[in-house]
């Protein structure tokens, strides 16, 4: 599934549409501890978190996440929304719990035996 198709699915509200709408999402990644996410978030992931600040966007950029999904009704603060726009980072949001949002992304991905 591409970032654009995830947006078009209507599963999540759009906070910012960034670059890379044709980019393939590799897997969902759940983490709210930025230092762990910095070392463990896989390239191309849909990062599901409740951390809504500027540092979240820095880590998303550093790890080359395909997009960020704010879960549990959390939101980026005003400065972070501006940063997402400036950095062309796709950010989505939902009231769903982190696990349910990640599961929805996972179930939407095209799976084949080589990725499992």
C-alpha cells in the first residue's frame, strides 16, 4: 500500500500531506519513546505514536518513515504542524488506540511470503 492509498482509504484524518505519496509503506511501527524509535523504526514504516511534538517529526525524518499516524486522539502542536508542512512529512491522525491503528495499516498492506 502506498501513502497515497492509505490517505485515500479514509481510515485516518489528514493533518498534512507531504511528499512521497507513491511511496510503499513497509510495515506499521508502534513506539512512543523517541530514542527507541530513532534506532528501531524501519525505513518506509507508518509510524503510529501519541507523541505530538517537533521531535517526533525529526525522528520520522531521520528514520525515513513513510508517514506518521497520531493515535489515541493525540495531535501535533501548532509548531509541529508547521514543521510537518515545511519538511513535507505526511501526518495522519485517529482516535483509535495505537494497536488498532497499526493493525489496520498491517491488514491493508500487500503481504507475500517473502516479507513475513
